[in-house]
C-alpha cells in the first residue's frame, strides 16, 4: 500500500495549503482527475504532469534526493518540451539510479512544511472534468514559474 495521504489541519493541507472540499482531503481530491483521465486519452496524455505537479507540492512523499530528481525532471521536461515517451524513459532511468526515492518514514511521522502555491490540486478538483486539461496545463505553467530555477 502506498502511504502518501495528506494531513489536513483545520481544513487545510499542511503541506500545499489546499483546502478541504466536499469533505475530501487533499489526497482524496487528487484521486478525481486520476479517474477522469481514464475517460479521455487527451487528459491521460497529461498523466505525468498531473502526478508530478501534485507530488512537487507534497515533498514529504520523497527523500531529499528523490525530490530533487523529481523537480529536475519536471524542469527539464518542461523547458525542453519533451514528449511523454521520452519523459517516461528518463523517469525510469532516474528510478534506477537512486536507491530511495520515496520517503521510508510513515505518513503520520513525516516532517511537512507549508509552502504557498498559486494553484493546487484543489483547483483541478473544483474545475471539474470538463476543464481538467486546461487546468492541468495552467497548473504546470504556474509551478514551473514558482520553482524559479
Ligand atoms: Zn496538499
């Protein structure tokens, strides 16, 4: 089982600042576009971007080294406009190159630091299935700007 639920405190994700919506935690909201993408190949084509945007805003899922690699992959893929098969190939190479990418500490005991982002998974959830493609593309641009590397 993947242990990567989010911690909500007073209705706010303590890591990305997203709000609880319809009683759903940040992680539960992330589950929605993951279902929608199975109905739409064009949305599914953005799978890497959806997952990496979400994960970049939840660094506690990773070791420090794993997180840096994820951010670098995101930036390289974005700046060089890599296509999906190439991104996935690079991603596999990265996974092979490091021993620990995911944080071995259980979700409840992890350190989490709040960082403010102009867009979170909450915007994807609220925008709904019809706007998911537009919103994920917007999210990816915002995150790239906010990473400022
Ligand atoms: Zn969150």
